[in-house]
């Protein structure tokens, strides 16, 4: 059982584990290696992983969650968030989402946007709990599953006019990237 997780930037060495979780969590809709690599190399992305501080069993512990956003200069978009099914409902998703929202505030984004499958109740409940509101429905947004998505939005109270102090293309491993302190 997890007692605590710490958040840190996603690194290339995490790819295999993240892709394994992707397949477990999203099945046919999972990102491929190429999609993940392209995503991480694109402008304005910020990706983090959650790794256990301590488990009951000894040895190296695999990453148990991950998430990322895209900042386009105005708003952030949550690109993905996922937690190992073995440790779901222990607060890891909440920690990841909190960090992504805090990062969005730091970037001075006006709002946080996301898409979520209309039948994904655990995620919808989590987003609602953080104050996200449904904007509308995107028909057949998820392919190849052919499922509709809700678009959800969280207004950020302290939205400001400039993001000059927060470069959108900073690499996730940048020394000033305080992912580990964000949770
Ligand atoms: C959505 C997801 C990331 C949540 O991660 P998690 O670590 O289980 O979430 P937490 O334990 O931090 O729970 C946060 C809140 O989410 C909601 N929630 C999580 N699982 C839920 C469930 N099975 N049923 C109802 N609400 C649920 C609750 O509001 C919960 O708060 P609470 O425990 O205080 O009631 C996880 O279920 C997951 O990885 N799902 C598959 C991938 C996915 O769908 N990602 C979202 C794509 S848009």
C-alpha cells in the first residue's frame, strides 16, 4: 500500500512505464511511444509523474501516476492524467491534478480546460470536485473508441494578462521546474 507519493518531472526513462499504464488505463486509445515522444517535445508541455515514497515491499518502486498539460499562452489544457489501477482511490489523482492546476496558476493561465469521456465517472467526479464545469459535448471525440467527450473548464481566480515570466517552451527537466514541490 502506498503511504506517500512525490511528484517530479517525467523523464525519458519513464516512457516504458508510462506507456504500460497508458495501455492499462486507455486500452485502444492509449498513446504510442511516438505519440508520447512527440507530445513531450512539443511547445508549452509540462509533464509530471508520481512515484511512491515508500511501499510495504522493498526495492525500486515503479511510477504509479502521471499527468501533463499544454499552455498555449492563454489557457492550459490537461492532456492526460492517469493512476495505476492498483493504487487508485488513494489520492494520487488528486495530487497530480492539484499540481497541474498550481502550475497553470504559476503560468498565469486564465483557465484550465480538458476533455473527458462522458462515461468516465471517476474522472468527471474528480474534476467536478476541483470546480471544473461542463462547457459542452464533443461528439465522437475519442477514436477509435468512437465515444463522446465533455469539455470542462476551471476558471482561475488570479488570471492575469501576461505570462512573460513563465516561458511556454521550458523543458520539463528544467532546474527551476518545481514539480516535486508542487503537490
Ligand atoms: C481519474 C483518475 C486519474 C483518478 O485517480 P485516483 O488516484 O483514483 O483519484 P483520487 O483517489 O485522488 O480521488 C480523487 C477524487 O476523484 C473522484 N473519484 C476517483 N475515483 C472515483 C470512483 N471510482 N468513483 C467516483 N469518484 C471517484 C472522487 O471525487 C475522489 O475524491 P474522494 O476520494 O475524496 O471521494 C483514475 O481513476 C484513473 O487513472 N482513471 C483512468 C484514466 C483516466 O480516465 N484519466 C482521465 C482522463 S480525462
